[in-house]
C-alpha cells in the first residue's frame, strides 16, 4: 500500500479528479450560488399584456418567445453590470432609484379624499392661482391697412357712423375679408391675445357693451367691435375649479408625505459634508468637515 501511494501515476490521477471536480463546481457556481434566472408566469403575462396594449392584439408564440428571451437578456446584462459595479456612482441610476422609492412611498401612504371644507380652505389660501379670467362675446368688422392705406382712419370713422345709424346692418357684409371668425362667443382673454394680439384684448376691457366702438387695433389691422357680453376676471368659486383644486390638494398631500418619509429615512444616517474652505471668494483644496 505504501508503495502504491508513492506511485506518480496515482498522484496524477488524483490531481486530475480534483481538477475535474473544481471545474465542474466553478462552471456551475452561478446556479449553486443562487444566480438562477426565473421568468415567472406572472412576468410572461405582463409581457403579453404590454404587447396587447401597444399592438391591440396578443402576441404570437414566436413573438412571445422573443420577448421572453429579451427579458432574459436584460436580466443577464443587469446582473453582470451590477457585479462589475457599473451601477455605482451613476447619477441617472441613482435618480431613477430615488424616483422609484418616492413612488413606492406614495403607494404605501395613500392620500384620503379631501372634504369640501379642506378644498375650500386650500382655495382660499391659493386664490391667486385660481382666477377665472375675463371672457368676451363680441362681433367685429375688419378693415385692412393694405386696402385702405392713408384713408384707413377716415374709412373706419365712416363705417362706424354707418353702424351707429343702422343698428340692424349685417356686419358680415361690411368691411374687408378676414381669415378668422367675425363673431366670437365666450372666448377667454388669453385666447384673444393669442389670436389678435395683446393690444386688442386690452382695448376690449374698457369698451362699452351693446354698441359699436372703434377703432380697435390688432396684429391684422383695424376693427370696429360690438361687445355683446363681457365677464370680468374674478376669484373662482369651488364649483368653478373643484377638479383643479382637488388635484393640487392631493399633490400637496403626497409631497408632504414624501417629505415626512424622507425625514424618517434621513434620521437613520450620520451625514458628513466636507465643504471646501473659501479663500478670497474662491474654494481652496483644503476641506473643512461639517457634520449634520
């Protein structure tokens, strides 16, 4: 037995067996260590539902196989990237993780529906954010500067006098052709500014209602305007802006919940901020340490 144990051939055989076992262990290390990728039935159903939402049909067997393989590829790359530390010190990844955690905290701390009293209190505190802007209903007659030239002012006054004499005159048959409507109903001030320019809307604020007035300048030329109704800017009531107030109130509650969640998390950490010492208004390379 002693002679057998000293045989070189036996030594080589034992070494080969050890190498074989070591290679097998290393090659199967991922599975043994728990690096197993499992694409669950729930995940497959999620992939199929996502495909259906985009394409309005369920995927074929080959399309589903392709999505499953892509999910495996994504998981393999993700795990390998993390094992190499590629997820560290990456601003995009860090911000994405922060956002996901904020969303998670919102899901775990749902906000209750507000009462009318709470909405009214919020509206009272933020009244300036919920103004109902000025609205107009009016008819106008347009005169083109290009057509009338130096006679534009006189032609405006002549047409205005005609409209004052004959209140039943058909305004649509007077003046020059115009690209936009000649009659507007309940149009908001900002819409008028967008269409006619700020000077036009400003002029309409002080015109009398129920009579033809002018000239009123716009980005197109001159107008004679009949204000039929004008609702001036005012503070909104809850009935006017309930949905908007509710949305803003709910968002404020979620932000407050996030702030409380962050404050609780921050207390778990000892934060040290190494600020650079300022010399002559500039930052030196010598750090000054402050703890919080």
